[in-house]
C-alpha cells in the first residue's frame, strides 16, 4: 500500500516542481495528495473521523486530532492513537522537531504535544485574538515563530504571528482571498520556507507574505469543501520522473514475486 502511495506522489510531483505537494482532508474525510501548482490530485487514505487538523513529519507520517483532542497517526494503511492533548476544538496541528504545535479554539490556547512524552508539555493562552476562529498553525523553524490564520467571518481572514515563547499574538495583516463565501482553511510552510494557504470552499491555493499577510493566487481548485492541509517539512522528490519511479516499483515487485 505504501509503495503504491509513493508512486502516486511521485507521478503527481513530476508534472510540476514549482510548488509543493499538499496533503488535504475533505469533509468525507478522505485525504488527497495535491500538486499545489496545477491541482492534479489522487486520494491516498482516510482519517476515519472529521477533523480540522493535519500535520506531516519529515518521514511522511500524517497526524490529525479528533473532536475529543486525541491525536492519531493517520498514515495509510493503519490509523493508531498517539496520545491525548486534553484540548478540544483544535483548529490545526503542525510538525516541529519532537512533536506537534497545535491550537485550541475552545480556550485560545497554543500548545506543544511532545511525541516522547505522548502528552502536552507546553501551553499558553494567547492574547489579542478575540473574536476570531483560528484555522491554521504554521511553525517557522528559522526563528521559532508560530503563524496563525484566523477569520472573523467569510472572506475576512487575518494572519497573526506568535514569537517564540510569547503569549501575545501580533496581527500581521489581512489575508485576501477570491474564493467567494469562503475563508482560509489552513496555512503551512513548505521545506523552502514559503508560506502557503488553502481556501475551504474550492481548495484554491495561495502563497502568503508572512511579513504583511498579502496573498498571491497560485491555482484554483474544484468545488468540494476542504478542512485542512499539510506540507512536508523536507523537500519531496518533485524532480523525479513518476514514470521512472513506477518502473522501479514494478521491477521490485517482480523481484519479490
């Protein structure tokens, strides 16, 4: 199953190397891998529960939280419990070394879930956020900052920055989007440090200026309703030929048969 998924990812990536591959969750809740540049897609798995959070580690494992705040590894083909955050209404998760950053809209708390401890080892209630709903968490490893996408209603999106070890969310600016009657469902940094955003209604992808919140449209997506996305924190093999990898996979299977 994992070999087949790797082949799908490589085939999609080979079409364009100008933008990353995103893992996105639909409301069904199937997980798709999507080329941000051209919207080419393939369904790879299912979280098994409705969610507003998805994170991806350097090994390609995917993590998501359910309605009760439990974190699961949702990498195909097996879903298993990692631990509980103790928080509900989790707006998003994002990978950082050793664990996951997350945000709870229930009490406007930023937290860190430690993989080794299998529990939350840091949490802080943020100020300057009311009355908005946080939809995205993006960790920037170069300075330890956390960026949050939030909205105060349809097409009224804002970008906030939380400096490392701070309890204050500073407004960066507005995040305009052209997806009518929608909002930004998530943001995430790719391996090169570019901040991307995805809209909820049509799955439009944008790049975001983390200094101003200004957005630039990259591609328009289908009409499906998407809740969350995750980008790999390390470069993916976008320059590889999907056809070549498919041949390699087939050859390995022939050798094993």
